[in-house]
C-alpha cells in the first residue's frame, strides 16, 4: 500500500490540522494521535527515499496493523494522503 511523497510545506500543514483536531470528523481523540503517528511515519519514510508500505509503517509506529490500516483509510478519506 505505497503512498506518494508530500511536499514539506504540505506535511507541516497536515500535521497542524491533525494536531489541532480541526475539521477531520474521523480523526478524534486516540484516533487523531494514531493518525498523526501514521502520517509522521509516512513522511519520515518518504524523507529517507523509501516507499511507505504498510509493513514499514507498522514497524515505524509499532501500532497494530489493523490500526494502521484504519488510520490510513481515515487519512485518505480526509484527502490528507493519496494511494
């Protein structure tokens, strides 16, 4: 489940949006914290010149694979990342 890299300015804006629990109805509370962890993992993996696969995100975040899948789905649903 690779994701496309984001521009640094876009990454900063997205992190700010998630951190402030802005307009994302699917990213509240614990889910928001996990979404931030997943987004941070994706950004870090891309910054290292690698493709952010599900396995790499799970390894980086130490989250349950189902949680990672759910947060990726929520981030995509909010159009914060794309497939």
